[in-house]
C-alpha cells in the first residue's frame, strides 16, 4: 500500500511514550506506533452500538455468574471446543 508522508506534533509526554514503545521492542519506529494507534481507532469506530451492547451484556452476565469451580485449563478447553464447534 502506498504511503503518504505526514508531519505531526505531539507533547513531550507523548513523545516519551512513543520512544518507550520503540525501546520495548513493540515497534520499530515512530511511524509504526502512529499507524497502529490509527488502526485501533478505526476498528473501534466500526463497532456498532448493538455490538458494544452485546459485549456489555456478556460482561455483566459473566460478573453475575460468580466464580467458576473449573480450572483455568478446563475453562480454556471448553472455550476451544465451543469455538471449533461454531466453525461448522
């Protein structure tokens, strides 16, 4: 995909955060950091109110269901089976 060169301004604090992201190895350069932030925002804006409400409802249901007696491995196995069965 062709790239368009842009010039942006950030605060000192933002610049330090960007440098820290690069230093941690998450990104190779400043442009990668900015592009990732833009991608995340684009994805968030594509979520419909109905999708957001469905996620909220699922979180509330999960909180209200209490603690599981299953081990972490059992929970993951059940999740994997459910995911694979929905692929049909």
